[in-house]
C-alpha cells in the first residue's frame, strides 16, 4: 500500500511539473536561491557520474525532461528550454537554468522556501543527474519516463464557474 501511495504521489508530482512547464509563466520568472537535504534516487544514496562528471559541462539541452528521486522525500525536477520547475515534498518552485561549465539553477518557491533555490549541476548522463544545492543538500535524480503522462492538460483555471455558490460549509451541531 505504501508503495502505491508513493507511486501515486510521484505521478501527481510529474503531472504538476509538466503542467507548470507547458502552461504557466511568461518568461519573467524571478531567480532566487534554493537548497534542501540529501535526496537520492537509490536507497544507498549513490550518485551517478557521466558527461558532467569530473570535467563538468552538462549542456542545458541535455537536461531536458523530468528527473526524480524518492528518498527521504519525493523530488521531481523538470527542464524545458531554459526553464526549470521543482517539486520537493510540499514545495513547488520555478525558475531558470543558466548554461555554464556547470549549469546553474535559480528558483523561487511559491511558499517562500529557500532549501532548493540555488544549485549547480555537478554531473549528469542519460540516466542520472546530480544537483548540489547552496544549502549543502545534494540530490541524485534519475531520468523519468513521462510517456504515460496524459497530454492536453489544462493550462489555466476555468472562468465559466457558476455564480452564487456558498463559500463556507456549516459545521455540524455538537452532540
């Protein structure tokens, strides 16, 4: 049952990340600092190497897609062009990725959290990306297959809601 709940949360997180990347924002995302605690894609906490390993230099284009980890908390990191979105536990953050020898991430979280707002891609290959956050947290994430995420998700809130609906629920009478 616990595995089913975790898988459901991961799927919901990926769907939310896909929605944020495809339908939200106007390109004027503010950059902030971001960081958190260690989250690993594997229980051992091992980090993967790759083209961004010792020599650095993971191209921003090579990061495109969604990466996730299910360690002590669920983390999903999605890249589209120079935009990046992050879901870490209950925090939802968006921002930009800047090309450099080691690409850097600058995010702002909707709830003001700063655990994962400034990070650097330490290494990456086709299956794993390692992000070191300014807070000292290091995430090792694996590439996520998003082919099962449904297309046609809404990109805005509905505007044709009925008028005059109640806005509060009466509490039951004490017994």
